[in-house]
C-alpha cells in the first residue's frame, strides 16, 4: 500500500493533529477532523486501469498505509445504471442514473465508511469500537469488526429494522436497544466510552468513515469519464456521503484529474425530520435540533448532524438545494423504482426518487441534465 496521508485537520478551526494516534473530534472546537494528504504527486489516473475494481484502487488518497491492516469483505465498485424508464416516468428526463450502493458487502453504502474506520482501528491497535446507529451502520460495523477480531458495541433505537438488529447479533456484536432516537444512542456512547475503554466511531466523530464515503465520488468521477454530473440527489441523515464526496472532488481537482465543475447537491430529508432543509431555507450556516423526529426511513431520522455546517456549505457552494419528502412519497417511490428499473431500494434510496419528482415539478432540474440518484441500500423487508 502507498498512502499520501500527511496529517489530520479540524474542518472548522483548522488546527492540525497527528494521524499516528487515535483521534475523535477536534479537542478545541468539537468539530470533525479531516484526513489531509500530500497532493503534490506524480500519481496519474491512468494507473487505475491495472487495478482491481474495488474502493481500494484509490489507495494513495486513502489513510491505510499497510496492506496487512486492510479489513475487506469485497468492496466492489458499485454500478452506475442508466434509469431510462424512471426518467421518462417522472418527467421526460433522458439522463437519470442510479448509483446502486446496495451491491456492497453489507447491503448498503455504510460498507465504505466502516471498512475504512475498522481498518484504521486495526492499524492503530484499537480493540473496542462503539457506535450509535439507526440500522445500516450498525450492521456494517458488526461485520467488519468481526472480520478484524475487534469487539463492537452497538446502540440502536428499539424500532430499528429487524434485519439490522439480527445481523448485528449474528456477527457477535454487543447490542443494546434503547428507548429513543439515534441522538439518544449517541449520548450513551459519549457518556460511557471513556470508562468502558471504547473508541467512538459515530458519524464524523472519527476521521476515517468519511474517507471511505468519498470513494463514492471517486467512482462516480471515473465512471463519468472524469466529467462530473450536473446534479447529485442524495439522502441525508448524518450527511457523511455529501461531506465525503465534496472533499473527494476537491482532492481530485488538486490532482488535476477533474475540472472545477461540481454537481449541484440536492440533499433529501424526510418531512418528519428535516433540520438541514429548514436551515437551508432559512439561510442558516448550521441546523437546529429537530423536535419529534419521525419517518419510515430510519437512516434519515437524525435530529441533529455534527457535520451540519459542512453539509450546508456543500449544498450552497454547489448551487444546490435541500428537499423534504413525505413518508407517503417515499412509499410510492419504493414501488416506482423496482417497477421501472427492476431495482429494489431501501426507504432512504427511495427518498431520492421522491425528491427527483419534486425537483422536476419545482424546476430545480432540467430535462437534459445528467442527474445521479444514490440508492444507498437494498430492500430489507
């Protein structure tokens, strides 16, 4: 392995930290840390042609330095599917594409972030990892931790989908179900982690899950011939996907692999939990906690995201938008995508289809634009 990882940097105040010891958030301001790389390199994108089609093909811009530390379950490049019938059904759109993350080993995009976080935990000698989760992240941590011989401690709301509860237990994780939301689970992890000796791998509370998520952007750029699409519609709870892709696009530009062009990010939230949408509409740089959060899309039920300022900055700097969709619209979209394209989707992925319909109606996308929807996970019953 060869990595150009140089140091960690606070995404808010800019304070730098070494990457050779475990780090959570910035001790000064409590905001997420970003991995920073030496981008003055002779690495050329043509080198990718001889590499296996996995996320590890981008190893120079990933944090793992020793191949022996990689914990992999087979993180393949996910397909970019031309959704012609869906485009026609929602508004005579000719360039609608689906990036189907359900093909990853744990059934969702969470494989990317947790493969990276667990690999770095192994490299740094960590043996106990804890996570609050609404579902898919818990499954991913449980499985990758099991493969690494690391103990996983999972805290989930009691109404988390049964598939996720069962998969964690099958993988041997320590599972605690709580009365409350993912924010309540996060509070428990924060309160107990020091005494219990756990390392917290909550969304954006350690620096490496976002490094796995940014590979969605790397793959998308490569699959589009290094010219990014016009629009990305992305389901947004904790928002690591948007944050990661935005970071990754900047790195690719610094390498000279892509131009300054960026897609307009459309962040999708559920109407019953839409703090990012509210903040975007009000012009606020940060989001307020959402009261009484509720939705059938458990991954979107995040009352407050630690990276809210990063999500909102990416939306605004890209000229994008934030859209809230109802649970009824999500249910309808869960039928529409498989009926038009033969793709089963989770509620969060279906939310992007519902948002596309709304974006067409509101004139936020044009018929000729290339639009990429992220199906972040598969149908789980």
